[in-house]
C-alpha cells in the first residue's frame, strides 16, 4: 500500500516527501529509532507513523464484520464426521474455523477419526462436508494409506455421489519429524498451498511430540505455542479452513510436583493448577489429562477426547466385534459438555444409539 494514500500530520508528510519511502512496508521494515534518524522526526511522530501503518495493514487483512455477517457465515460452518450419532454428540460436527483438538490415549481412534474427516470434508455441503480437500501433516511416521484406502472404498460404496471422485488425490500428505520443519510448513508452505488449492481442512497428527522434544523450557514452549496457534488461527480465518490438532495425554501433571509449572516463581501457590487439572481429567485408564499443559489448553477452541473404558479380558472378547469407546466434548463454543459411545469397524467410526441424555 502506498504511503501517499494515507493521512498523516503535515510535518510527517513533509518528512516522508523528503525521503525515499513509498510504501507501508518501507516504514514497518524499520524500528522507531531508525525512523527518527532517517526521517528526522521526533519519537512521538515515529510512533504515530508506525501505529497508522499497522492499523492500515490490520484492517486490510482482517476487515471488521457485523454480527449479522458472522451469523450468516456460521450457518454453514460445520464439518460432519459422516456418522449421525457422533454428529449429535459433537453438536453437528466440528467448526470449520478455529482449532479443534482431538485428544486421547494410544489406540482410542484419534487417527481413525482424522482419516474419516479427510474424506467427509470432500462431501458436498448438503451431506455435511465442505466440498474441499485436506492437508495431513503427520509427525508419527508415514501416512496410514492402507487404512485410508479402506475407508475410501467404504465411502464410495455407501455414497453414490462420491464414486466418480478421486478422493485420495485430494488429500495432501506431509511427514515431519521436528518442530523447525513443522513451523516452516505452517508459516511458509501452508499459506501458499491453500491459496492455490481448494483446501478446507488441515490436520496435524500429532502436535505433542515435536513441541515437547524441541522445548524443555516451559517459558519458551509457551511462547512457541502461542505463536504457532496464532498463525494457525490466521490461516483458518483467511482461508475458511478447519484446523485439527491431535494431542496425547499425560499423567505426570497429577503428581505432587506436577501441579506447578516452573515459571521462576518462589511462591508455588501462585501456580497451583490443581483445580484446572481436575476439570481436564479424561475418561479411561488412570488419571490422565491432555499434554502440553495450560498454555496449549488456552489457545484451542474445541476439545474432543476419545477413550476406552476399563474392561476385563472376558468382556473384551465378548464385545470384540464393536469394542465400544467413549467420545466426549470437553469444551466447545457450540455444544455443551457431553459424551457418548462409539465403535470402529472397517467402515470407520459409528456412534452407539442411546436414548438417555448424556450431557455432563
């Protein structure tokens, strides 16, 4: 954007006319001290110039919307799981904007649910999809292509409108093994890919290990979590894309020392998160809570937990055909906290019909 299109005080305009500055980028690429020396203006005028340029950039990137516009946008903002009963539990599915976390122990069906979302996002909007593709960023190794092909065949068998589509060609897969590569993809490659393709879903499976391995210092970890989540939300809002981040669980935080985050404070009572941890307890084996702590919990918009109930070997063998599990809406802006049972078979995830109310 050209500086001549903006309004400034006369003395700032004179200083800009004497300089070689032409665009807003020329101003924002320098700090206030450099602007004072280059433009020969006071610190107050330099701060005013920077503030005006930032306001212009912010308004152009994030134009204000009325409540009616937001309401109309929300009318078609849900992504279905492909199963009616599970959608009822989730309040219609997941939001197409913001960060949705899927958390649970190993083997509860987190990746299975993500693979299913990679297919349902390609559904037309009449069937609860977003009529777009998906990006699958895996930090656990190679993409589960065999299981994905199995789900694809099932989808095309049960939905005639999807039989002529190449569902596998509309899912872009990336494998990363450290946080630096993940950050480079999110900040640089992902915006370019979304601008060139009709991508409506981004999945990171899982986000836990790369962050924990990269940052042992809690303060640095919190800063990186805030920056990464802010970028993901910016991408979600700009491209109207759903973001799903898979998280793991931990029981370390429930130890005596685990109630405190070491934030260089002598008064541990200031950092007692016992009440928070009690609210975040997940169903399943033992006392488990989502990993990455309070910093991560404060930046997500929706939390969905998957768990497997405790059962004896005899009970497991008797119910092996369906092996019921539990899906819980821990927090969401569009649905109350509630839970329901589901099972996984060759066709994907299916909710168990229950007549009783499961609001928690």
